[in-house]
C-alpha cells in the first residue's frame, strides 16, 4: 500500500510514535520541510536549496532526485514511489511537492 505525504502534514507531531505508518510519514514531512544545514549536530539532514531560482522543469527534476536520496538516507523504512507538484496561483514559481511512498515491513 502506498501513502502520500507533503511538508504541510506536520500538524500534530508525536515523538516516538508507536504506529509505524504515522511515524514514517511524519519523518518524511519533517525531511521535506527542513532546509539542509539548519539542524545542529545533523547539518546534512534535510533538503538543499540548490533548486531555488532554477527554471520550473529543472527545479522539479532536481527536487525529485534530492527528495528520493533524502528519504533513502534518513527514512529507510520508506521506499520512494513517485512525486507530484502543486503549483499555486497565489504563489507563482513556488513548488509544493507531494511524495508517494510505500512503507517497508508494513
């Protein structure tokens, strides 16, 4: 079974969540919302900002690769399936990624 998650899914953070699916999805939302270099002691955690100011098609490609690698590294209980982007009219040039993952061991 696959699940979708995005950076805005951080409404109710539960530390040490005993439920596998919600724990994995919460961790992926944290990855998506954290700029690399912003976490003390874990400067490699999160996503780089190298895709900023790139043309939209290039930014999508770069972000897709970045997210896939970050999930593989920081949340090994999930397997990246796909990624879609929402482009909001009120915020032109801003990409809002939604990641689809499968939970390993579910």
